[in-house]
């Protein structure tokens, strides 16, 4: 196989999404601005995600570096891209035909396809330049979709806050990248790793690494870079919030694994301390901040902050076990988040979306199947065995303990107990209180599929955990090898 064939096949998922975005722009521009146009664009985007996911299985095995060292594909990239495409498919599928709320326009799906393309580039970035290009290709469309509900002040505020704080995080990342380039003489991740091996690490590189990781911490809403998350989650249209809650975080975690365990592999002592601080802060802020929330989207925002804190405990371990535990955790997180938002999107009264936690009161009597699904998801997020969330937390805390970070694991367990309060509060409202004004009956067909798939994975995860753990271990071994 010559170079051009390797280049084409290794980046085939990205080529599919890039071509899809061009097709969607033309379809949206030259088709009548009606409901049928929206359905066509949405169907094409779903088809594109499915084709890109299938293309991953045709990518050549092993690790390949293409585009003059800017782009690298390997086992980690294959797996994380698969998760991103599954999450993107779920997010697009959850936008039902009659949802409205600012996202029933063709340009919504065009922007999301471009954002997903940026996420794919992020995951395979092998250079600080391609890393930044992918990051901005992801971020710019997301700034727009956060403010797509143009008639809402909250949505406009969400888009503005996300944009301004996103620009700040990009500045931090670029400053860190410039310091790293200045002290190593290269922007290539593999060459940065080689320049740091076996030698003393200068203060400039350490400072650059801190700024770089701080910019990336914003993308996963890790505390103290979380300040945008609650307002954006609440103000953005709910389908957009569902997207924000799962897909960008998976992509950013894949990028963080690549940067920390590959580029800075030989200075793990330094970056492990950063992740310990981010993990502790995120777990505490997420667990305590969610308790007082009355809006379920804001509660999910703080919940996501806490979950990123748990995942970062795997980073802090700085070991193969820590690497694989992050992969397992993000796998469980994807399906828990998708299932939760499939139910939240169905919260309507008199055909008007509602967002208060109190609106779930008495759901067990009016929507018994939905209440059962929400109960399973809440138990999983709380880490109750044998559901998927339990295994995610088990592996990250086990990796932390094996790395000698027992206090970090203890803090994680304690914050999980605190977090169980607001998850159990939802179950209490659904099963032990009577509804004064019940929600509309019926479950959207689109929501039903995502919910069933998510519940299937969450409840049956214990049956496939050995295979997932084996795959994560293989990915970790290839990264460390």
C-alpha cells in the first residue's frame, strides 16, 4: 500500500464527514426551507455518522502517521472516534421532527457535522498545530448552536458566555503551546516526547504544560474551569445541551490522553499533580453544586463536572491501569448521559418543554416505564452495582489506589456519596410523591430508541465488562509500548 492509499484509508472517517458537510451545505442552501428539507439534512447526517463509524473498521491496523506528522491514527483514536460518532448519532437522532426550540433548521445539523469533524481531528492530532485546528473546528460551530434559540435571552447569554470563555481557554492553550515550542523547538507531539525523554525538564516547559492542560480542562468543564457549564447547559436548547453533555467531553478526554500519556510521558510526575488538583476540585464542586439546583439541566451540568472529576482520577494515576480506566469510564458516561437526556427531552406539559426537577414528581404513576428508566440511569450515575456507572468508578478509583493515591480515591468515594443525594432525590420525587400536573403522555419514537439502547448497555454492562476492559488494556499497552 503506497502513501496515498494509507492517507486515504487512515483518515477515511474524516474524509466522509468533510464531504458530508459540503453536501449538507448544498442541500440546505438549494432545497426549499421547509420541514422536508430539515428531515433530509437530518437523515443525511445520520447516514454520514453511520458510514464514518463503519469506516473505522476499514482503517489499517496499527499506528499510522500521515500528513507530514500532523495526524496519527492508532487504537486509542479508533476507539474514541467510535464513541464520538455514537454520541453524535444519538444527539442527532434525539432531534425529533416536531421539537422546534431553535434547532429545527438544516444549519443545525451542518454545524454539528463540522463540530464532530473537529473532534475527530482533535483525537488524532499529532502536532500542536493540528490539535488547535481541531479544537477550534469543534468549538466555533458549538458556540453558534448554543445560541440558536434566537428568541431567548438565556440562549443568547449561553452562546456569548461560551464564546468569551472559550476564547480565553484558547488563549491559555496557545500560550502554553508557544512556550512548549520555544523550549523544545518543535510542535510535533512525538518529537516533544522525544525531547523530554531522559533529560531535565525546564521550568518553561512545565509552565507551558500547565497552560496547555488548563485550556483543555475548559473543554471538559473541569473545575475551576467549569464556570460556563451550568449557564450554557440551562440556556442552550435541550437537544444542544444533550450534545454538549456527552460528545465534546469524550473527544477532549481522548485528546487529553494523547497529550499527557504521549507528549508528556516522561514528566508524568508534574502533570499527575495537575490532574490530582483538577480531579479533587471537580468532584467537590460537582457534587456540592448539584444539590441546590432546581433546574434539571443545571443539575446535569454539575453532575457532568463531578463525572469529569472521577475520570480525571484515572489520569492522576499516570499508569497503564489509569489510562484504561479513563477509557472505560468515558464509555459508561456516554450511554448514561444519552439515556438521561432522552428522558429529559420528553419532559413536556401541554406540548411545552419543562425543565424543573419538580416536574418529575409522580412520574411513576403517569409514566411508569420512563420513571423506571430514569431510576436505572440515576442509580448508575450514583455508582450502584451492578450497573455500568459502578464499573466506571471502580476502575478509576482502583487505578488511583494502586498508584498510591489513596486520599484521592477516598475523596472520590465521599463525593460519590454526596452525589447520590441528588440522584436519589429524583427517584424519591418520581416514586414517593404525587403529581399535581402530570407531564404529557407518550414517548417520542426517536427518544425511545436512544433510551432503550442506553438502558441495555447500562444494565448489561457487567456481562461485557471483561471485553471492554481487555480492549482498554490493549489500547493502553499500545500507548505505553
